C-alpha cells in the first residue's frame, strides 16, 4: 500500500519537479540527457522508451507507434515539441533516431511474429511443405524420408506420423524456428538432435523446439527481450534476430537439460521452469545480450 502511494506520488508530482530542476540546471531535456550521456544499446534505448511512455505529450507517445518510414518525421516532431533546434543538435537527432528505430522496430517485430504464429501449417501449401522437407534433409541428410506421412518423423522428435498436428500451438513460427536452427547452425542442431536420442536423458527434439518457441514468443510479448534486441540490433530488430534467440535458447536448454540429468521426461516441466527463470535473470541486465556458442559437444553419461 505504501509502495503504491509512493509510486503514484513520484509519477504524478515528484518526477515532474525533478525533471524541471534538471532541465533548468543542465539546459537539456530528459531525452537529451539520456541520448548524450547513456551508453548505446539497451541501457539508452530503454530509458528513451520509458521517457516517451511517461511523457504527458501525445506527440511523444505517438512517436513509438509510427511506421519505419515515418520515424524521421517523428524525431522532427519531438524536437519541435521540446524546442530543440536541429541545426545545433545534430548529434542528439541522430542518437534519438537510432533509439526510435529500435523501439518501433521491436513493436513491428512483435506484429510480424504474431502473424507467423497465427499462420497455421497447411499441408496443401507447397511452400509450407518445402520448409518441412528441408528440415528433415538438414537434420537427417543421409536418411531418405520414405513418405510424407511416416513414423520416421519421430526420429526428429515429432509426436505422430504427420508433423502438421504438432504446429497447432505456434503455427508456422515453430517450423520456421526449427528450420532456421537446422540451416544456420547445422552442426549445433544435429548435436542437440543426437543428445535427444540418449536412452536415459533423451527428449523429443521437435516438440521441445516448439515449446521453446512458445517461451521465445512470451519473452517477446512481455518485453523481456527488449534489452537483448536493443543490444544486438543497432538498427531495427528483425525476424532473423528472433530466430537467433530461439537457437541460443535451444542450444542452452540442451546443456541445461543434460546437466540436470532428469530421471525421465516427466521432469521436463520443472526443468523448463528453472531454465525460464535462469534466462529471465540473464536478460534483466540491460547491458547484456544472449550469445550463441557454436560448439558441438558429446553427451557425457
């Protein structure tokens, strides 16, 4: 109760007074102080985003919702609103533009991922089928697939004879993540696949991948991935960046799972939850980003 009262008091009164005093003392608005004094990446962009969000100006609020082609105009509107002259503040303009491209890019990325997630896998769509067959060829290059509907799909971790049914939760986003992992980090993906076949500590490769896709989606939607994206994407975050996050999490989960040495697959939910907490803690650091370790390891029994 006391914390809520303090939060309301700070937000609506003290913060405004504090900003006004700093403005008078430094001769700069809050956005200028952030852009010119905070290190680039997650630390700077998060503070810019928070400043825009907490502003009472509709111009500053709407700047976060514009399309990429309108970002420069949004920066001009902000500078006009704050009475910052472009001719004498070119550096600030460039820095604010970079931050706003990241902020609007993250929001667009969420829309793009949502569209992929809602796109159901369609076995009558030749493009969908081609991606699925590519996944098999990348993971099992020496083993021909006997038929489209086959028990062989179980070898790469699908539940039934037709993988289409496993994509219902995450749609095409799940398949695209798996295909990207297998194509862009092929050796690591095959290493994880081989670990999934372990007689005691094995797991369903594709099903776990789809489950981790849901984790990535949740992180993106909650904003947990903002600092990471702002640190790794100096321009605008893209689908490739979110695919990379998936690859990092799948590779790290494989190691996390092996180190846990579960009694059986029934421990999956508990270990997954511990892994989620671990990743979220790593992402709390605004100066940190997830890193892919392209190493192939053997399973140590």
